[in-house]
C-alpha cells in the first residue's frame, strides 16, 4: 500500500492557490509534486491535491492507497460523515467519486498538520516561486477532468 500525503494552500480565501502530494512506499518517498491552481479557496485547493494524487496513483496502477490529509472537512466529507454542501466543492467531490472506483482499496485519514510538513512545504514553495509560466499552466478542475478522461480511455 502506498501512502499519499496531500495538502492545499490559498493565499486569501479565495486567492492564489496551490496543491501538492507526497507518495511514500515502504516509508520512502517515491514521488512528490506541486501545482499552481490560480484563484481558488483553501478547500478547493485541498480537493485538487487529492485529485492530482489520485490521477498519479491511477496512472501508475497503485491499487492500494492510503491518503493522509490535515483537512478535517475533506476527510469527513469523503468518509461520509459530512455532506458536501458548498456548491463550489460539489464538482470536486463528483470528480473524486468518478476516480475512486479505479483504486481497489482506498482509505483516507485525518492527520495533524505537524505530520503533513512536506506536502505543506511544497504548497507554500509553489506559491512563493510563482512565475508567469506557472500562471499559464494552472491546474484547473476542468484540466483535472480532462486528464482523467484521457487516462480512462487509454488501454
């Protein structure tokens, strides 16, 4: 089973945002990545981190995934303890629901922020180092959906 630490950050809420994930296998980092999201809320950034991590997991055929997030709202929504009421989060949640069946064994757990330092660092680093090139390549929800559609079409 791989462990995936996810995070999202927004400077302002909404504001310039980023997301990141760190994938570990046997306690070793095997991949980490961060993305500039453009304008988004913190919760949208958290969901984007999840979706980008799931895209990577699906592409690399990780069948057993444990996601660790410091977003209590996200974890409780995905585990069915809270409903997704916010209209701006419903599309992210629906995208998650379309991806989840592609992973055979999926767990998500809440962790304290202090346990998520690498993903948090990557989010903040991305926001600190934003260039004009980054703003041209932002990872919007529509782009995430398109990537997923391409993945499921591939043999």
